[in-house]
């Protein structure tokens, strides 16, 4: 048996098309153009690529895109002043400060300064707390993408056994809350968990988000399970070439799993698409409109 490969690229493209349709409808019916502001501090090459991609896709969806590039040595007070200005700007419905930030800035202080209604990264304590309480909230984009990818295989996740390996605030913890909202039975595992292979082997749904290349082996996976690989790791081969691998040993898992996301071409594709979803949702909520159909 070879697993079905979940095509994140196609699913993300479909989602972006649905967002674009809803944006056009909201503009037509309510004269509202959702706006996303992205703040990039410094010149981290990976962050610059992400920001460019966000800018292109935001515009392609018919939204307004605002980019703010600040030098790496920017004073924290200047960054906070910019965020305060974006909080007040009626044309901006989503604010995203690209992480990681330079060491001289306090990430927590910066995130806490964003208006929770415009926090499209879903990292503000208000949104994290609401999500944990099962209340409507802006959820982080990557976990949101993981749920959408899983639902491309299973219409309902109710009663399924899920394991989330990794407990970061960006992926692991919010993913657990989203899975609970779907009525799945969730185990959260991490670097200190005992018998990780055994825990994983019980799961119908496996989410790997630890940042360790190919840590989850094929023989950990229950036959027919759905595997969502959140990891993006760069490995240098013997030929000196760099290749991207996930947190799951893909070739091994391919022969056991029922469905699996590739790296690249899986979860990563969904993150920006879900950012557009969050911006549209935030714009409608701020304007007092019904939630959009995405």
C-alpha cells in the first residue's frame, strides 16, 4: 500500500480562489476592501521570501497590501509606534509582524501591542485564550492549514485519535485546541514524552511539528493513518546540495500511512492561504458583517 499524497499546493490554490471570490463579494456589497499590513524588521532572507509571497498573494486575492520594512537596529519604541498607527488605521484589518525578530526586541511585547481584532497570526494572548476556551478567535495560520488538509481526507474528525508532536505556541498548542473543537481525542507529545513511537502508533491522525529532520519513522505510524508533516528542515546531502525534508521520514511513512503531506508542497502552501482567510474574517468582524463563507 502506498499512501495518498495530500496536495497542499492544489488545496491552497482552491482556498485562495474561494477567498478572492468572497473578497470580491464583500467589496461589491459592502464597499469593504480587506487590508493586510506586514511588518518586516531586518533582512533575514527566509523572512524576505515569505513577505514577498504574502504581498503577491494578498494582492492576487483583491486585498490591499501594506508593507513596512524597518532596519534590524530599529528602536522598540519606534516599532510599537508603527503598530499603534496600524491599529488605528481603518484601512488595515490584519497586522502581521514577521517572526523571528532581532534579539534586541521583545517578541512578547511586540505581539501584545497588536490589536487582537487585527491579530491575523493568532498569537495575541486574547486570541490564544479564546481559542483555549473554545470561543471564536483568530487562530494561527499553520494549525488552521493542518485542519483543512486533514479534512481533505476525512470529512469529520469526530472521535478520531490524534497525536500532536510538538508544543510550540505557534503550532502545537493551538493545533490541539482546533482538534478539540473538531471533537477529536488529542494526545500532545514532545521531547520529554516517554514511548513516543508507541504513542504515535495509536493515532489515526499524526501531526509532526518538532523541527527535527525525519524524527518520526515509518514504523511509528499505524497502518492507514493520516500524517501531516509541519516540519521544514534543510539537510545537506553528500553531494553538497541542500534538500528540504520534514519531521517525518517521508519514504518510510509513504509505505504505511493512508495519506501524507509532502515537504515541500504540503503544509507550507497552506500557511499564506490561511493568512488571507484570517484577514478576510477579521475585516468582516471589524465591520460588523457576517462571517465570510471560507
